[in-house]
């Protein structure tokens, strides 16, 4: 059984016991979170597509850790104008382990 969920403006295909990294959620390590934005559920030959969400479907996950992504360097330059700007960014992330997928 698998599901397609939406969190943080992105979509993820998940199955039971998968570990995924999503944008930061307000939860501590060890907490359980329920994701109600389920777009699609597949179970062998039986599929359930939402319009846009599958009614009553819930994906449960355990927060493994709160972490930060790799540094992304932003560098702007205009040639011959002595214009250079350098900045960096590290995204806050949450690692989830999927524990259960429940269809309605």
C-alpha cells in the first residue's frame, strides 16, 4: 500500500516504514504527526484518487529528528561594475518515518 501526500507545498509518494525529509514541521523528535492532505492511495489493483483530497484518509508518521539541509550559496555578480553579493541559506527540515496509512 502506498499514498501520495502533500506537505510543505510538495508531494511525496510514501509507503509504510519509509523515511522522508520534509520542510520543517512544528513537532519534537519522537512525536507522532498525522497528515490529512492525502491525494492518492494505491493498494495493489485498487486505487483511490482524491478530488483533490481523499476523504477521511490519514497518514501517520513519527518525527525522527529536526535537522538542517546542505548550505546553498547565492552569488550575484554584474561584470565590469564591481558588484558582487554572496549569501548562504540552510533550510530547516524534519525527518519523518511513516508508521501507518489509513484509507477512509
